[in-house]
């Protein structure tokens, strides 16, 4: 009987552990990232003006104009399309695609790749915080 | 007696060679495929390329394009392609990875690279590339280039449903399973295409 109880307690413990993990995996990584940007000296993140930045064009080495919207489009609740490969890019708005913002590592990877691709440089902590705030509010 | 044995072995190998040449029914002569390649691909009952999957590889590369099976390029090509410099300018795109991930992805693809595979297409690809100057693109390996050289711009580049030769999945309906056989091909907007 005592042994059964121990098994029960252990099972409940494991179950709670798994639930906790799945909640953590499904949660937004945005708050944690904003905190990290603040630690780098950025702050007062705002979505103001991001809409204009989104379509601001920069000339790439190949002579073509590039902006965030080249691949992601202008309606962020809709899918975009990779400029070269044509692969569908899921929406950027947190409200319709929360899965996109669950992993800090993934967000960092894409900020690095895409800021360099579109703007030819890495984005600052302030810019990244503003972008995340913008996606969060859409 | 010793010499007889040698002659016997030679005879058997020659027979295998001619049988495999006859059995090589993929539609062309395969001039650059050596004897070893023919013999190996004949004995290999594994068609296509090995369909290995790796979550980090899919996330690192497959978010922008089809996650090409590692067996579609030899290690030498993967090493060039996945160097930090190349990833920062990946055919005009930025595909940078942090160093730990870059090494893990490289480790995965080289482990299953073409020259280590016993799948038919991988063997043919591995035998068609120069080891001193491995190509950067699957479509630049001599075998893949030769298999597609009859296609025109109308069918590929200017075809809205295809657009570039590296777009395997556009025509090879089972590419995601590592299957590239002729009977699984259908070219968008060319319903009557036949090789």
C-alpha cells in the first residue's frame, strides 16, 4: 500500500513537471527578450513608427530594393512569401501566430538574419524591442 | 591455379558490369559513372536518397527552402556551403547561425553526405563531383545537371510553378520522402510532359 502511494506521488510529480514544461514551451518569449534588451540599455519600447519602418526600402548589393515587407507583406496577420524561394512565411502578428514567439533563440536568429538582409546591418536592442512590441499589438 | 582464380574473378566482375549497365534503366548512358559506381548502384537496392531528418537542420535551413537530404551533396560541398562566410552570403541571402548550431548542422549533414551513402542517387552524385573543387549547388553536380539538361527555361526558370532548378519539390512529388524516381515527376503547367 505504501509502495502504491509512492508510485502515485511520483506519477503526480512527473505529470506536474510535464505540464509545467509544456506551459513554458507554449508561452511567449517576448517579455524575457524585452528584459534582455533593457539590460543592454534600451527601453520604453513603442510600436509607434514601426509601420513605416516596415516598408522602408534599402538598396541591396544586387541593386534591388529590400524591406521587411518584401517577404512578410504589409498585412502582418496574413502569410508572407520568401522573395527568393517562394516558401510561405507564417504571419508575424502575435495574435494569429503565437507559436512564432515561443523561443528566444529563434527570434534572435531571425532578427540577425533579416536585419542584415533587409537593412544591411544588425538591428539595435531598441529597434528589436520596438518590433516585438509592434508584433505583440497586432 | 592462382592465375586461374584471378581470371575467374575478372570474368565475374565483367559480367556484373555488363548486367548493371543493362539494368541501369534511368534513361541515359551514365558515361561518367565508373565501374565501381555502376556495380555499387546495381547492388544497392535502395532507390533515391536516404531520408534522414534532424530538427535543428529543419529549423536552420528548412524554414526558407526545402530541407534537401544530406545525401544530395558530398561532404566537401557541405563544408563549403556551411562555412560561416558562406552562410552570411548564402546565394545572396543571410542564413547565419550561431557557431554551436552551425557545427551541429554541419556534423549532421556530413554524417549522411553522398559519399557515405549506399543509396543509388547519392552514389551517383558522389561519383560525379570533383573532390578538389566540390560544387556549391546540388544542381551543379554533374549527375544532377545531366539528369536535367533536357529541360528548357520554359519548363523551369520561366515556369511560375517552378522558377529555379533547385526547387526539387515543385516537380518531384515525393522529394520530401527522398524519392526522385521518374514516375513521381510531374512538371507544373506541363501536364503532358514525358522524359
